[in-house]
């Protein structure tokens, strides 16, 4: 081994240690929450209940990957709410509970999600519209289109293959958790081992430096929003498969968690830093917290307040850590 190889190896080891230290805290917090849940209600950490919690966290984790890409480049995607709803409504209304129809509906839903993301990306990258304004406007437009197309009432059922994916399990382990594990591996490799993933980090860290380095900033920004739309569409279809039907409130319940999971996972809201495994941990944390709050019979309003306080504390802690570094 040459001296240069040795230096590279040492740097990689140090980088791995830093990454582990950034990911580990959220999973420690999850373990503490699980212990608290067990103290409140016996059997909370049983394999069956843990499997159910991981299943429910999957929906948030998938949509949060796309949201995390947008946050990584310094933006927000508020259109994930009705992109998810659109995906579920379109899937069930067109598939009508048939696998044969679902086989062609699923690609169309993914294309629709990509189109919504493309509109957002063009508005932000080309026309320089503020991300919050652009994605909020897109969300309203998508809502109007969905409501008009279904006359205000969703119909139909999800295809059986999606129902199976989201409801069946091997013993205590749901199939959907295996899907999340595979999704996490692929998403992490995308962010850490591909040129596009590295470009996203550079753009979020310093857009001027990225431009001077020859990185196609606008094209990469557009891609981030397109992927966010696709992830929201996937999450919407999975949610519809889990319930077998669609609802007009599906997406709204995932908008705040999609952002919160990224932030609680340690990502910088200013962009440039984030780890998807930590985002998955953030999604699990929020799911476990919600289950504990439900176990103590708190009202929805109180649960929402507590969740908001937790998110605020996470932002303050992360901000303090960034200033100390």
C-alpha cells in the first residue's frame, strides 16, 4: 500500500465514523422511546408491534426521501401532500381492484408524480420562484385537478399486488419493511455513490461554488424536485394499498412528518447536509412517538402540539450543534 492509499483509507475511515456519529443519535432516541412505550403499555416492544410500527413508518420514510433531496438543496416541497393524494385516488379509481389494470396505472401515477415535480423544479430553477411559494401553488392546483376529476368522492380499490405488499408478512416481519430496507439501501447508494448525489450535496452546501465547479445546478435542482414528486407518488400508492382504498386526507397527514423526519434525522434545513438512514430513523421516531401518545389517550390536538414541540427542540439542538462546529 502506498502512502497515498494509506491517507485515502484513513480519510474514508474518519468519514465513516463521522457519518455513524450523525446517524446513531436518532436510533438511540428511538430505543429510548420504545422503552418508554413498554413502561406505559406492556407488550409495546413485542415483535408484532415493532413490525407494525416499522410498517407505518415506511410511508413517511419513502416520501421523506424526496423531501430530503429538496431540503438538501435548500428548498421545501409542500406539494407532496396532494401528490400523495392524487396517486392514491388515481390508482384506486383506475385500477378498480384488478392487477391487470394496476400494471399500467402504476407507471402512469409515477409519471404524474414526476410531472408535478418537473413543474416545481422548473419554477424554482428556471423562473427563480421561492420553493415554498412554488410548491404551495402546485399543491393547490393538483388539489383542484383531483377534486374536479372525481367530483369530490374517491372510488375504486387498489390492485391486489399492492394490497399484498402492504399487508402481508413473514411471521412478524411485514413485506413492506423488507421493501423499506431495500429502498433505504438504494437511496443511500444514490446519495453517496453517484455523481448526482454528490452534486446535490455540493449545491446545498454552496450553490456559487457548485456553479463555478461546472455542476449543472439548474438541471440538478429540477431532478431533485422530480424525484420528490416520484417518491410522493410511491408513498401515496403504498398508502392506498395498505387501506385498499383512497382518501382525500391521505397526503395532508404526511406533509409535516415528511419534513420533520428529515430535520429530526439531523439534516440541515439550510441544505448541504443529511443522511437518509437518519431520515428513516426520524420517520420511525415520529411513528413510535405517535403510538405512545395514542396509548395514553391524548387528544389529536394535544398530540399535534407535542409533536410540534419535539420538532422544534430537534431544530434547536441541531442548530446549536452546527454553530458549535
